[in-house]
C-alpha cells in the first residue's frame, strides 16, 4: 500500500494503549499502542495483522473523548497502521480537537514534551 501524507489536521505524538474491536460482533480482536493522533485519525502499532481498507473500532480513553470510534486501515508498515476515522460522534470529535490542540500548543511552548 502506498504511503501518502494527506493530513488536514494537526497531529501529535502520543503513547497510550487501546483495545481494537471487530466490526462484525464488537469483540476485542487485539490490543494496540497509539503512536500519534489527529482529529481525523491515528497511527498505531499492534502484533495482529490488519488488512488494508478493513474497518475496525477503537476504544479511546476518557481523556481523549472516551468514544468507540470506527476507523479504516489506510496505511500499513511492519506492524504499524494508519487509521482514518470513518465515524465519530460530534462530542468525541470536539473532545479530540480540544485535546490535540491543547497538546500541540503545549509542544510549541515546550518542544521536549512531545
């Protein structure tokens, strides 16, 4: 899969674990570690192979909107996957916007923090 940089939102480096759920039965299929994030998607690592263009659900932690979001695998590279959000509740999107922006502003003040 060709890697492209088509971001329209600020992205920040993060490091937090998430559960990844199947779209079919909402069962947890694996865990992953989110490496960076924006209001339109995230980049994570996991030991489970995810197929290109597959849709999955990811449970965000409370301070990141506390939502179960639907995302599609749009990029993959040796156990790391770029996911684009397909479905976000408005309150989850707003929470993500605020947290990403706050962390980005903090990084501008203290570049070592990210």
